[in-house]
C-alpha cells in the first residue's frame, strides 16, 4: 500500500484543509492519506482551539485514513524542527509521498533548501530581524508555507529513505488573513471568529462546525494564571535552561510579568523588533510546560484516529514499534512525558474524555 503523508495542525480543520486532503489523494493516487498532526499545543506557540482528539476525529471524517501525533516538544518548535519531526514520522511510517500547501508550488524546494545550511556571525545579526528572517533576507521567498516546504525538502534530503514531495497550490485565503471572505478562509480568521462568536460557518465542513460548537474553546488567556504562577516562582537561572530562552530574555520576562495583568498585556510589553509574537509565544509555552533544550530524539508517534484502511496499513507495514496505539508506562516516562504533561495541563482548562485508546471510525473507543 502506498501512503501520502500530510503534516498539519488543523487548528481548526477548515475547507482548505479538506481540499488539501482531496488533492493529495487525487494527485498521488495513494492508497491512503496519513495526517501527522500537532497535539494540544501548536507550532505558533499557543494552545489549540479545540483538543487534539476532536481535531483528529474531524480529520478522519473528512478525508484522512490515519492520524498520528507530533510529540509536543517538536510540535511547538521552530519551523525547521517542526518540519524535521514531521518528515521523520512520515519516513518512519513508510509513506511514499509528502503533500503540502504552497503559495508557489513551482519552486525548486530541494535546491532552495540548501539555504538552511547557511551560517551567520551572531555578532553581525541585524537587530530587527530574527534568524529566519535573515536566512531568507536576500531571496524572494516570503510566504510561510513555502518556507515550511523548503524545510521539508531539507530534512527529506538528509534521509536515505526519501519521500516524493508534492507541493499543492493553496487556494484563495492567505494564512495571515484576519477576515473571512468566502468558503475558504485562514485558520487564524476562523479561530478569531469562533472565539468572538461571529460567523465562520461557511468556511468549515459540517464535522468541524459540530466539533467547534461542542468544544470548550481555548486561547492563551485561559492559561494566564498558570503561566503567571510559573514565572513568579521561577528564578532567572531556572528560566535560562528553558528551550528558546536566550540572550537575557529571561530577565526581560521576569521584569515585565509583575506589570502585566493578562497574557495579551505581557505579550505586548515583550514585543520588540527583535522578538516576534510567535517567538515570544513559543518561549512562554516552553516555560509553561517546562520544556528544556534536549537533542532531537524522536522514536515513536501516537495513533490518534484511524479508519479500517489505516488499521490494515499499520498491520501490513508492521508499524507496531513506531506507532503507539496505547501509551505504556514506559512510553509515558520516555517518548511521551512532555506530551502527557501538556495534555494534563490542557485538560485543566478544557477537559475531554478521549485518550485511553485511538478513535476508530465507526467504532469509537474512549
């Protein structure tokens, strides 16, 4: 069986995502589509609007055959490491293709990926640019999905078992759009509309609409008290060990938290030309979850949802050592400790009943 992988967040799942899955299957003629998805915290450095089980269930009802999870420490990392984890999982699962949305699908992604090996003199860094911005500073590449595709190509080229990359044209909405103007809108615009209880209904399939309506929607403000407590009880020395905290940023955070009454206010105070909102959010997520810098060591992924075809694929491809259908005590202590911590924290804000076993289409196990 040939599989096409799609690396995603589905935060939340919308019509553009459904189109992507349909096109991935159509273009590759793959036997099944595997979604490799972020969990309860996503790459932007924020909690997912709805929990990972509901998002996986929507995906399996809207075109995916198998949904597995990117462990939290990689799901909330930079684009480069997020891509690294996604590609690694796709290769471990034996996928033949990797499909992704792109603003410019005709780009030579493999050739462009060589830029990621560029080195910079840290002392010469432009103060008003982060590393990613400098990396593409003298190129015409500005769109985040294209940059993510270049990162996919980079890690794909480093492996002996490479995937065939399938860039697919993004339709209509740009990921940065803040307004919903048609049946395909950005996930950012849909999240905003859902939280504000304004109209977004035409931009999501019925399965996603039902999930959003029935879920306890979450945002960073729901975790403000927890983050505030973590910061108030941490020393600068402790924060320096947190992943992504560099160059004295721990002192800036601790100096400003006492003067902030909400997560939004803290973010606004921390924002500078050097520190983007996304970089700040990732750092604060790492603080919230106590994620420290460690070497990349991804060995397993957790099965979130599957249909019968997905179950057959797991069995025929002998993926038992790669896919955790049930998380053992040993897994919780090794492969899944940070993700479990993130899930436990998420459930303090938005409890859910999933998690004892994967969602199986037409036979849901709780």
